[in-house]
């Protein structure tokens, strides 16, 4: 992945989304969900698929804790991956209403980070970029106790799913 260009741009997008999400987050007194922090709570799998084929998968522990510097340790982890789709992807709603195509066989970098959280949900930020273009920057609502899907572009789906107790395989 060409990280030297992608990460600063993604961090700027993450900061922007975090500022926007501050107004909808829980009050400082309410416990909220954190990812990549273990406290004996549930675990979750995050999967990105293109045309039903898995292009990225990660599992992580979840913890519900007070919003404080000590409680929040571990939640700043980001997930990075890259893929080369064998077909054109048409991105809608991000820049132009009619869609913005990315060519087939062009490397696309995916970044996923925790943009926000509240007492009931995790709000992973999701972006897809190439070396010159930001195709999509959005949020996936992930509820720790049920499966959730968000279609980022036709055929490109982000899914989160709780890991059933006893089947904890965290990667």
C-alpha cells in the first residue's frame, strides 16, 4: 500500500468525521463501546467483500467503558488493506450524483478506524482511496450484538458480526 500519501489524507478525513460525530456521541458519563480493548466483553468480526468475495477480514475484542483517557486506551487502532478490483467500481454519493468510477485493476486502499461510539453502537469510519482520488469516506454503524451491513458501492459491502461465545478467534 502506498501509505505515505494515503494515511495523512485519511487522518484528515478521520478528524473531520470525528468532529462531526461529536454532537451525536453519548455524554461523558455514559459507558460507550471501544474496539481492540479487552475487558471480558464480546468480540466482533469486520469483513469487506467485493462481489461476495472477501477482500479483508479482521476480528477484535470489544469493551464497554466510560469515556476517559484510561478507558479509551486501544481504541485508536486503524485497519489498512489494499485490493485491485477486476472490474470498474462506481462510487455514488461521495462526490457526484451520477457516480465516480474507479478503473478495473487499479489499487484501492481501504482504511477503517473508530470514528465514534455511543452506548449502543460503534461507528467505524470507512474510506476508499487511490493515489490521486478519494472515492468514498463514510461511516458504518456496527451494533455489537447483531450483524450489520453497509453497501459502500454496488457490490462492495462492509459487514460486522458478533462472534458467538466459545468461538472467539481474534486476529
